[in-house]
C-alpha cells in the first residue's frame, strides 16, 4: 500500500467545511459488556481446547 501511494499519490485535496463535533461520553454498559466478552472468549477457548 505504501508503494502504491508513493508512485500514485492522491492529487485531489479534500477540504471539509463546517466540522461537526460529536459528543463523546462513555456507554453505560461498557464494563459489563467487556466482562461478558472476556468470559465468552475464555469459554470458547476452553471448549475448543478439549477433545
């Protein structure tokens, strides 16, 4: 990808006018979802590891 962009650079300049800002706040289910995903991942590895 680096070589392609080196030999064929993008000559079109993009200018974004009126950038809108997004309010970034933490999702209230972040920690429970992270714990659930970790548990599911460990269960999958355990199930695939047992024959």
